C-alpha cells in the first residue's frame, strides 16, 4: 500500500515538474519571439552635429514601424518630406506604415547651427 502510494506521488511529481519546465520554456520562447518582432519593427534615427547615423534608411513597404528619433549630440529634429513624419525631442516617436515605394528626403527640421543644411539623409521604401 505504501509503495503504491509512493509511486503515484512520484508520477505526479514528474508530470508536474515536466509541465512547469515545459511552460517555462514556451514562455521564454514567446518572449524571445516578441522581442525579435519589436526589434524588427523599429526604425531608429540618431542625429549628431551635423549628420544622421545613416546616409540611407531602408524600410519595406507596408511594414508598420515605430520611428524613433534621438539626439546623440546637439539638438535636432527630423522631418521626412511627403510622409508627414516629424519628430523632435519632445515628440520622439511615431508609428508609421510606409505605403508608397520610393525615395524620400529626411532632413533636420530645427535650425541647429552651421551644418544644418547638410543634415540630409534618404529614406528608401522598397517593394
Ligand atoms: Cu538642423
């Protein structure tokens, strides 16, 4: 009788332990996948004196992106021509879906100094 009870308990313990472990793994997998998704859906634009961190930013048509702007040096703002994207220090992110393929001018939208006019990059929306 005692032996029988012990083996039942043992089986219960194994099943419980196994399901907790499984739950843990699948939770972690889900979190990792979500993280990947988040990372993939952000377009980061960093400004310094007097340029942006990339001369050309590429995005895919139809992809919903969170455009995040930040200043690494100096005080700047951005505007993407014809796309109604305007970001600055107070309003640094915006969710955008780029629908029309093409090349768009991305420039500094805040008079920041002598190099202001040179702060122009390109945003390319590909099919
Ligand atoms: Cu500027």
